[in-house]
C-alpha cells in the first residue's frame, strides 16, 4: 500500500498542472518566460498575477503530497512532458510540504523559521532560488534536531539533496550574478531589443577558474589533490550553461542588443580530440539559447569548427539560427589589409619584390587573406597543417591568378619556420597557444595577427623593427558591460561575436556563416551593416 501511494504521489507531483492551467485559461505560452525554469520571478512579469496565482495554488496542493510529489515535480517521466515541457523549481511545492508537515505534528517553529528565512532572503536579494533553498535547508536542519523517526530525517535530507541538485544551475548563476531576480525576467526579442547568444569555452585552466562555479577547484588542482585529467573528465559531463551576459550595447538607430554567453567547460584539446562530444555540446547550447529567447547563436573560438563548422548544429536545432562568424571576421580582415599594404609600401619596400606569408592557410579566413594579397607580392608562403587540403586550395588560387596574369611564386609548407623569409606575415589560426616565436621571424617584418587567442608570442614584439598588428577585434556601439573577461580588451569583442549581434539586430539570417564557404556578398553585407549600426573595427 505504501508503495502504491508513493507511486501515486510521484505521478501527481509530475503533472504540469500550472502549465496546463495557464495554457488552458490564459491562452499564453509559459515556456518562453525563461530557460528551463518557469519560476515566480519570470511568471509574474511574463504571465501576470492571475495565471501566477492559479499555477502557484496548484503547486501548493501538490506540495501536500510531500517528498515524492516534489521528486515528480522536479523530474517527471518523459510521458508527462512531451516536447520538454517547462518545469518550475518547486518553491510552492515546498511551501505545501511545510504546511502538510505542520498538520502532521511538526513544531510550529520548524515551520515558521524556514518561511521567515525565505522571506528575508527574497527581500534582501530578489532571488526566488535562494528563498527556496532557505526553506528546504532549514527544514532539513530542523527535522534533524528533533527526536523523530530516522526515516523522517532521511526523507528530510533526501529533500535537501533533490533541491540542491535541481537548483545547481541557479546556484551557479547566483555566484556569477546572472540569476534573474523577482520582477526582472530575461528579456525577449522585440522591435527595440535583440537577444542573441554566443558560445565560448575556456582557453586555459585559468579561464576555467575564472567562473565562480569552478574556482573552488583551483586550490585542489594546485595542490595536486585533483589531477587535470580528472577535472577534465568531470567538466566533460556538464551541460552547456549561461555564465555571462553582455549588456549596454546600443545601436546607432536606438536598439538594444543583449548577448548571453553560454559555455560548455571544455578546453581546446577536449574539443578537437572528441568532435562528436563537442558537436553534442554545441547542439545542447543551441537548445538552451532558444529557451533563453535568443534568435541566433554564434559559435566562438574552437566551437566555430565543430559539426562541420555549425552545419550539423543547425540541422539538429532548426528553431534557432546558427553562425560561425566567418563572414564578418573575413570582412574585418579584408577591410584592414589595404591599409596595412599601403603603410608597408610607404616604408620604401617594393611589394613586387616582397615575400609574404600566410599562417593557417587551411582556414577560411587565412585563405581569404591569401587570395587578397597574392596578386600584390612577388612570393607567397602558405603555411597549413594539412598539406593535401593546402595543395587543393593553392591549385584553385593559381587558376584564378593565371586568368589575371598575376601569379607569384608559391611555396606550400606545414613548417612554420618557413616564414623566416617573409617581410610581411598574416596569421589567422585557432590554436590555443602562440605559434609564432622570435626564431620564426625576420627582423623588421610586419605581422598581422588575427588569431584568437593571439598567434604571436609576446617576445616577438621585442625584435628590432618588428611590428605586430592585432586583427579581428570589434568595439560594439554603446557602453558594453559584462561579467567575464573575454581577453579582447575592455569594451571589445571578436568579430565572430559582432556578427552574431548584427544578425540578431538585422534579422537577415540568410547572411549567416555556416560551413566552410563564405560568400563575398555576405562579407560586404556585414561590413556595411556594422558601420551603419555603429560597430567599429579596433585598429
């Protein structure tokens, strides 16, 4: 009989009564109020007081069925949630549990104290998450201090464990300061506000520890108590999460752009060594971005090459637009090169007698640079990692140049040391570490570094006459603020992120960058729209 009642309580708790009632009576769709969580703070703003009272009352009644109802509310069976129906965090379920326990003989102080603490936490911070955690934590502590049956104490601890696990993402957002507060739900797209997301990853362990969610691991790793390999196995299990926001971006025509930063905490070598896992994470991030109300997700850094450079991600999640940012990145480079060439020529050097090098020539951006400078120089060195692909690309370049009668001497190599001969070097790789060191550079050479992070080691700048020019960095319009250091300087973002913002603002999703091809008309589109909206390339 107890088993039957337990199963019944679980099934009742898993019924999305509030969701059904709001859909039935108000004709509103609650799922767009927030990502994965409906929550009081989002429901109040998005749905209004009437549907909120209705949904909360039904949750309160479910709460009287106590622990198994709470379990069912948090983790319902798939049959009850077709299409991943949005679920709340169970705050009013907890309230119902408290009242039910008071009817069953729980001392009034053990009931009142969690409620007072929850109210105080809500007033002080505006976080419903903290209020809910206050209820379940103090309830568990109160029950443990009473002379009651052991099974009741175990149930209280189980209730606390369920709440902590369900709230884990909310706890992370509270630590990072991005958890929505009561009355301040995440924004939704509108005529005056564009909402997008951008997928990032830590480039190093120090970047991983930048997040408060993982900072506590640093002393454990530093002392050798947790190995890096163990930490990486742990982070590989974590779903993509929202751990940052960029605000304050105002276009020249008065619109606001808000960008969520979504991260799956994989290091570069984890992404490149396990492409299927990386693609799975990118697909999960796309679904999260859609639930956050975003219209477009940009794939940054090493994410930009997963899933056939975003194509598989787009096919898996057609409800949101995906871009790898290649078009505007190419546009910023294309716009910068004429000025670099002109200044280089003003130093008295003859371009026709100049040897130039392009590092990362297997990539779309770097090969675009090669096409642009090849007709201008006497000799061109193309450095890539895949010789077969490099030869195919070079063959198409030769045919194009032969038609114009402007074919330089071409050298194809996988050896970075070959750029020692170059007076002018262009580098655009996705390597997480520097690839160009002093021993690779000719004194007096100019280097245009479009790599993210930089391809050129800091020590190169100390060589006599060497000039290093950063590329691919854009300053959005307005007074942008954020809670993470993206390593591009204050108020600046990479061009691929700027492309994501421009797509969200303009809605011209047919211009997005997917796969390895980048159309010249799309490059020009982003250059023109960026200028009109107020985006500025950082020189």
